[in-house]
């Protein structure tokens, strides 16, 4: 594997539909030698990184059944290299820097005929300039901070004349989310949707509180009888536990029939992880929650990075996973992390990482949060502090994404 391939960063941001289900991701690639640079700064190297990422590293597999939006400037759009990308897995996103002329229009028609999907990035309201593309592209992205409310209404109404999906980008506030819903946007992207619990403003329901209680009991290494009693008070939770254990115990000659038996067979570590992830699953066992995806990815990525730091310290890996999962409980439960920590008996290293971002785990949490923001410059600095390499980070990202996708195929 080439050095160029080893030294790049992968950023990913979810794109959601009107039901807040993830339907695609925008993928960002940066070399660690030019973290502030756009892909266009070095066309050939950037194109090679993108193609190799899909072919050698298996980014297509971590997308599962979703598509990946890939930014393209005019040089990349016109190059042959873009044709090597899997056309069923990518949406080519035309950057706003592209000058729309006959050559670009012909190229877009050709790519569409090859089976590629196209999107128009950062539409600025210049309808006349982009009108030739409206019959070709599938998605038009609106950069909300760059367009006032009246201009937004006017342009949305105008673009409804074409068979386009409209995507609201950089949605950060509840007011923006509500307005875009009312205007009829089809797709949404922005940090606001990574924390959808804010939309409802509700605290956790009784089932979530029961799970929270169980997490505390497991962390305290409580007796199995005590843990079983909490399950008995929640039939739905008990059913899910039995379903999970029976699905993972397929090689056994008998089925699990009691809650106590299920707890013993599953084991304390797996029980703890299942409960932590279960906190983020929506009603009805919805595994498409952006918050679940963020929490699961964060926990697994921290575990894998901790493994790269200290391969033989299994307890450190577990603490890293727990830190990642629990770092989003303030969002889920509608209370501060200080309040959450008071209710659970946590290791001091985990507590300091959560509340102060201190210590080795605190630095790992900062690194993972920087990658979620696509802040590659901060990530580069934190890699040096954590003594990790860009290649280790990238491999851990890909493995974490695959693991999260696998959750949807199991009885969580």
C-alpha cells in the first residue's frame, strides 16, 4: 500500500430524509500534508486517493446500502479517473466553483448516461446559470447560511418546476429545520440532525431510564438476581434480551428460556455494550437513528484507537468504548453530563474524560469529535498528542463504520 494512500483523512456527514432516516453520506478526503486544502489543490493525488479508498479500502462496503456524495471540481469532473468510481455507490457533487459551460453540460449528460447520479452543491439562486443542469442532476443543495429566508422561499418555489430533490445543507438550528420542512425540502444535512433528540425536547422515557439503571448495575458488578429484577419490570426489554441471546446462541442445542439464563449466557461485557447501545435505539427498535449511529460509531472508534495505543490492555479498550457511548447521554437524556455521571458509578478515568476531556481517553474523545466535525487540522494535532498515525485513524474509521452497519443486521 502506497505512502500516499496511508496519509489521508476520511470525513463523513450523514444526509437524512424527511423521516430523519440516514439515506446517504457526504464523504470528504484530505491528505495529512494539506489538511486545509480542497481536493482541487492536487487533482491527480486527490483523485487517486478517492479511487483507492473505494477499491482498496472498501469505503463502498462501509456505506452499506447508502450512497456517498463525492465533491468534484471541474478538473476532476472532466477527468477519466472519476469514471472508475462505483456508479451505484456515489453521487458526484458539482462544486460551486465550476463554471457552467457547454463542455460541463455535455460531461454531466455523459456521466448520467453512464449511470452516475449528480448533485449541485451550494446553489446560489442564479437560476439562469444553472438551468441547463436542472434536467440532469438529481439533487440541488442549498447552503442555508448563504441564503436569506425570502430568497430561500423564492428559489425553492422556482425549482419545484423540475424533478429535483432539494437538500438543505448546514442546518444548525431548530428554526431552520422547521422552515425547511415547511418549504418541502426532501433531504437534510447539518450538525442539528446528528442530535435529533433536541427536536422533541423530551427527556428519556421510562424504558430508557430502566436501561440507564441496568447500565449502572452492570458497572457496579451487581448480582445477577438484582439485574434480573429490573428486566422483569419491563416486558419489552426482557423480550429484546431473549431475542438477542437466542440469536447469538444459535450453535447451542437449546433455546434460552429465562432472563437469568440469558444474562449469564450473554456475559457482563456484552450485556453492558448492548444496554449502552440500546439507549440510542428509537421506539420500535429503529436502527436508523442518527443518534444511534453517532453513538455507536463514536464508541467503536474510540475502542479501536485505544487498541492501537495499547493492544494488550483490554480494560482500556472497554473504558474507551464506554467513554464514547456515554459522551452523548446528555443529548439523549436531556440533562447535563454532570447529572448523568452522578447516576452511574464510573471509573475516574472515564469520568474525567467525559467531564473535562482530560487524560488519554479525553484526548481520544477530542480526536473523535474533531473527525465528526470534519476538523482535519485539529485532528492532525490530536493525532500527534495521542501518538497515533493518520493510517491507524483511517483504518479504525473504516472498521467502526462496518461494525455499525453490521448492527442493523443483528437483533439489537
